[in-house]
């Protein structure tokens, strides 16, 4: 190659990557095409930090597309990652391209995956918004294990974007979009959309680079929005991320009786003055015997079946009391009891129950997702998601939640916040109507788990907000909506005071439930 060709090539490269290679002293105020642009302040900061530069003609061209090569080059300079997770990895078709070193660096760091570019990197093709979000979400995951887990947790989350219902996301894109959105790398457009398949502009890249530089190396758990997205992805709700409500362990059935598989001991406390004749139904159960000194650590604990006593229960009690024993009449294997057997024990006022606490799981909203709840013979409902928005008193500012704009819309001024504010509970529900017209008054009074449960108070979302976010909600007149044989999936809401102390409870016809109680 002669000197003229070399000079020409260098000039082309200089102009081609001008976003990087203009003098650092250039200021955003010097660019003739930035005044009044939404990115003016962002570009000013990015230029000051030497993340981006303008063109030699005094322009920045904020709305021009950025190529993959340019984006990779800038990201390679911003990232502070040094540990190579994929040493030796490379992407085809960049051997002779000016961006080879930068692309190779991002590939070795694990931000770029050769599998995503099996047909070649095509470095001069405009980069899409999704590519940027995936590269950067992957970079965050390389820097912090919490972000790495977040990519797993958000696989089935709900993104607060109209594309979630109108289409525009693929399942493979959702975790990367969720991490980018939850960590604040992107905020979406005015309508909340993320537009992942559109090309990224120079201004957008400047903005996302600034945010990435700030976020890389931080902890995923420090981002409320990401915590919400993770919880929704895992359970269907953001309740514990946003509110002081926490899940309870539940060891009793709806009837208030112990669930056998969690019982450590169930028995009737024995004394000399009790009605021994009343113990006969329990004595007839094949597994029944007497526990001696179950709770007394100073004496040996033992269990003797009734058939091995060679005396009556009363005689055994009197003998044990003379020795100073404490005694319970109960089954040797309580976890194998039937619910009817448990019921027999609960009919005696001297019942005593001890639980294997380590065996009792915390309840979760995930328990009730897609489980049936009957409203008499009128309909069957299933709950899919429960999203809470924290609406504080006016003086405390705007509603809190990554989903606030997506779900509240223009309804927020209409909410009577009151002195304590509200938790607005949005629910995604399917209602399958049986073979007769559904009257809402009859629905609210129908027998079953839905009656009296605030989760099935079906207030419609403001139509304008629903339309903007791509959500289906209840129409003003429900007669043509809840028709016989229909099955509609829709969003509705109810609200409660932010200072309410009542628990949030839901039981389903399948026996699954969740309990949330206020921790403080």
C-alpha cells in the first residue's frame, strides 16, 4: 500500500469513528445541531467525560444511527471489566476492520457472544437498541453475580411497556430488557415502549453509556425497579419489593386445623380430673398412645402405644402423675394422620399441637397463580399477576414503582390519597363465565373464596391508561363483556391505605393460598 492509500484509509477511519476521535476539548454547546435537542445535557456530560465526541464539521448528529463497530468501541472504553471470561473467543468478519481490537475485547470479556453473530458481526451495520441492552446487561452480569441471577429471575417477568401486550418482544429478549430497564440503563420512550428492534442513535448511545458507567460494578439488589421485575418474574407480584408486607408461614388449613405434614406432636393433655370417656374416639385410632415428658428436657421422652400399656388410660395417667410425668394422648406418626383424625383431636378442648417449623414453607403469591377460585355457580376466576403501586400523600411526591406510569396513567389525580396515601393493587385476572348472564351484584355475593375478598373487587382501569399501555380492562357496561360462556383476561384494581395493618390473604379452590402480613 502506498503513502497516499495509507493516508486515505486513515482519513476514512478518522471520520468513521469520529464519535470517539475528535478533540476532547469540544463541548456540547459548540455543536451546531444540539441546541434544544433532548440529549443536549446528556451529550455535554458524555463529552466532558470523553465518552463521545462530535464531527469535524462542528455537528454531533444526535439522531444519526450508530454502527455496531462504533458502539463496541465506545463500550470497550467505558467498561472497567478486566477478567476475560471467554479467552480466545472471536467473531468472524472483523479481521481487517478497524474495530477488531475493541470487538475482540468485548468478546473475551463475555459482553459479546459469538453465537449471536454466527453469520458475522457485520461491523458497519447499525446497532439496535436491543443489542446495546444485551451487551450492557451481560456486562453487568459479568461484574456482579446478582445481575447474573437477575437474568434468570426475569425470564417470565412483565415489562412495563405496551409491547408486553401488543407484541414487540421475543421471550429471549425479555431478561436483557428487564435488567437494562430495572437498573436504569434505559427508561423507555414517552409511551413506555422500549423499541428494542429499532436502531440506536448517537444521542441514545451517549445516554446509555453514561448510565452504564455508573451502574457497572454496583449490586443488583440496590435497584428497586429491578427487584420488582425479579419478584414479578418469580412469583407474579412485586409486593415484598415495594411494601413492608412479608409472607407468612401457614401451618393450619382454612378450617383452622393443623395440616398433618407439618405436625411434630398433636395430643390431648392428660390429667387426673379429665373426662376419660371422652377420649374413646381417639383411643380407637390404631396409632394412638401416650407421650411421656415430650417437653421436659430433664426426663427421658418416650411413647407407648395404648395396646402395650396393659392398663386403662386413666390408670396410666395416675401412675405417670405419681412419677411426676407430663403426658399427652396422641398418634405416634402425626404426619400420617387423615384430616378427619385431626378433626377428632380438635374437638377436645385440651388439644396441644407442636409444629416442625423448619418443614413449613413460606406462602407465596406464586402458590395461587392460575389456580381456580369459584364465584358460586356464576363464574370461575384465576389470578395471574398482582402489581402494587405505592401512592404516598401528595406532600411526599410521586407514586413509587417501576409500574406506576404503566398502570396508573392519568387516573392518579383522581385517586383520593388521603392523609396516609394508598397502595393501589392492580390485578390481571381471567374470568370464565358459566352458562347464564353474569350480574355483578350477584357475583360479589356469590358463595366461594371470591366473596368478600378485595382481590376480586373489579374496578376498571381508566380506559385512556389501558389503551396507552395495551391493557384490556373492564368496560363501563359489563353485560356484553361477561356473557355466558365467555372467558376474558383483563386488568382491574382495588386500593387500601398505606398504613393498614390487615393481612392480605387469598385462598383458592385447590387449597393453595398466600398470606402477606405487615412487618412494621
